[in-house]
């Protein structure tokens, strides 16, 4: 299942130990290169992030009560989702309790400043109870001065305008879309009906972007 490949199909003499050994070697090499991420996926349902934090807190403190204190709890307020159209259609529109969905195709879009605005309202009734945003940062020229300046502006607004007791998690991920595009192409080429081949250079490029996408940076802002 991990290799998406069937073995022992063409063996007419029963069992082929050589084919088993080849498959085992490929599994070992990929496990060594990818680490713990190379494993069978668990068939689990999506979990609410607040419930997940509360569960981790109970396990860490040795408490089994559902009402054990945690730095994150449910609050009345709007659920706000900000991101590009593809992301909104795939994730935000299916989010339970979404009251506001704002299109923002790039970090350079003025709508990106809605993030600190929704979290910094002095009236708690108008402040977002939960805000989920996905901002794209793309520059084909390889010059990131404007994008970095805009990111600094957003971070500065979050630090200075948002109340300290509101936890904020920022995750930066490189080349996710590129890795996703190559994954789709790679899967299409591996189909028995495909007429084109997947070259070694393409595999190297795919591996590079996948590794970059997996190496995220996470930043916490606020009280914990």
C-alpha cells in the first residue's frame, strides 16, 4: 500500500523471494529518507483544534475532567476565514460555524490586514471568536522585499493591537502549491495509461519541493 505497487502478480512458480527483497529494500530506503512521515495513514476523522488542545492539556496535567483548565477555550463570536478562492472552497466553506469568508489571493492584498482587525476589536462581542487564514506569498522574480515588508506589518499589528491573552499560531510553509502540482503530475504519469515518463530530474525537483513544504516554521504569539 505504501508503494502503491502490487507484487507477486507475475510469479508463475508460487512465491518469489527476490521480488519481496526488492520491495523491502525500497521501503527501507524511503523510510530512511522521509522518516516517520512515511507510514500508513490512520483512518481518523478530522478533530476540532480546540478539543485537541484541551485533550493534550488534560493528558499533560494528568486530569481526566472535561472542564480542566486550558489556555484555549470556546468563546462566542464569529468564525472568520481569509484566503484565496481555492483554499476557501476546499477548507473554509466546510468549516462549522463560519460566519465570514473573505477572499485574499495574496499577502499583498489589502484584505490581509483584516486579520489583526478582526482580532483587535475593543468590543469582545465584535471580535472574532476564531480566525483561520491562509496567505499566499508569490514573487516570480525571486525578490521578496515587498512581501517581507507586508508580513512584518501584519506581525507588528498582531503584536501591538491584539490583546495578549488571545493565542495566535503562525505557520510558514514554502512551495506548498508547487509540491502539490508536481504530486498531481507524478501520479498522472504513474498511471498505466500515461504516455509520458517521469524523469529523474523531475523526481529530484519533486523531492526538493516536498521537503521544503514539510519543513515548516511555527510561531506562537500571546499567552499560553
